[in-house]
C-alpha cells in the first residue's frame, strides 16, 4: 500500500527538529520502499555536521563507539515517526569500515552492529527532503562497498555454528533442538544469500519480500520462492520423525552457501 | 583406497566459502583451498554421484582422459575424507 509521505521537512511532525547545520533529511523504511501496511511507521534520518542538541528527545541509540539521538513521535493522524540523528562524521566512519570484506576472516563480520547496518541500508533506499546531492553521493558509496559481503559473511558465520549444532543434536537424539537449529540456520543462509545479491534490509521479517523481489528481477535465482517458503514454513516436517527434514534443510543450506561468491568485484 | 563406484558426500558440518571459481572449505581449524577443478568435484559430492561419474564430467569438461581424471578425483576425495570434509 502507499502512504502519503511528507514532501518537505516542514511537513514533518513538530517534534522532529531540523538543525541549521543539517546536510540531509531523509525518509526511509517500508513506506518508501513500497512494503508498507496500515500500521507502518515512517523513518526519518537527520544528518548534521555537529551532534544535534535534542530537546524532549526520547532516547539514544547506542552504536559501536557512537550515540545517535532518537525521537519517536506521531503526526495528527496517529502515524508514528521514528527519527534518528546522525552526524556526517559518524556516517563517514561507517563508510570507512565497509570497504573490504575478507571471506577468510569471519570474526570481523560481527563488528557492524544492527543499527549501523540498518542506517546504511536505509540510506540506499531513502528519499531526500533535504540534501539530495549528499544522499546520491553516500548511497553510491554504500552500494559500491563491500557491505553486502560483510553482512553475508556474518550470516554464514552464524549459520555455520547452527549447522554444527544441528548435526550434534541429531547425534544426541535431541531432534527438537536440531529442528530449531536447522530452521534458524536456513534463515541466516537465506539472509546471507540475499545480502550478497544486494538486498540489504537487515530485518528478517522482510525475507520473503526480499526474495520475491530478487526472483522478479532474476532469471535464475539460486533459491526459488516456492522452495524457500516450503522450508520456511516447515511444510514437510514430520513431527514424529524430524530427522529427514533437518538433513534436507542442512543440505539446502550448503547448496545455497556454495552460490555466494566472496571474490572482490572485478575479479 | 576409495572405489570408483563409491558415492561420497560433503560433510554436513564442512564450512564453505566460494571465492571466484574456487572454494575455501574448512572443518574445525583445517582450511583447504580448492581450485576450479577441485571445486567442481566438491560441488559434485552430494552422496548420489559416484567418483566415476564425477571423473567422467571432469574428463569431458577439461579434455583429459577418464583414467587420469579418475585418478585425480580419487586422490582429492581421499584427502577430503581424511580431513573430515567429506564422508563415504
């Protein structure tokens, strides 16, 4: 569904102040991407040269080495707005950290927090109320960075551990835990695959939507929507004998992992 | 020595990363780099294809004799099995 979005920063709820040194005011999230529903909120990103001094702010988002101001408010129709205040330097520091992905160094992938991955993704799909040029430049830098493979590597690192767990649990005849480990591993592998394809939304709730979009624009996706949904919804799980489902899910994970190419671009 | 009719499979716990045409594969702390040809063998270790079938594909793809391909495939897969990366 379509949500009416503010067309200028003057149409934002009054609680979302735009400091004089703001270089960008961005709208992002599901309302901009086209995935919104009647209760969706609107995400606003205000990027300033110096840290914003917020009056009446409702929280701070702790990220690795930095804090980001957060304002949560509603417009007169009751629509919720979440605004985050980042500085140019914080964004620049993030851009520095996503230039290189090393397939053999999984442990480095955990260094990017959820909030950091989220703001980077949201910039790539944002609409500018202020700072169209800044958005274009920064979005381009993110899209040409190693971010997809940093995020994919982190997912596969987590999936590896879950797969090992699932195998061990089957050996110990803890099949219920093996089912949960295999299901979680599958989700993380699918997320890794989608990241590597450039689909950067970090919230798992968008997994189906992301794969659907990918299948719509790709002639031969490594994972088709029907197969994905069959496993995600555990359609073929036999509760009396879950072992075959676990094994086939782990095999599917391995097949999908083998399609994710970590070679630097241009190789 | 592995039999040409044997049908090994990748270990479920083998960690794999594709890098270009090859793979990095790991089990516990052991990491092995597989080149393009070895990567083709790795992909084929699905528990249904025999070493002879895999060697035949390699021979077709790279224009080597089936005997030579089989020898190389058996040698590689024996290493993978020894390192716990594949099972028979």
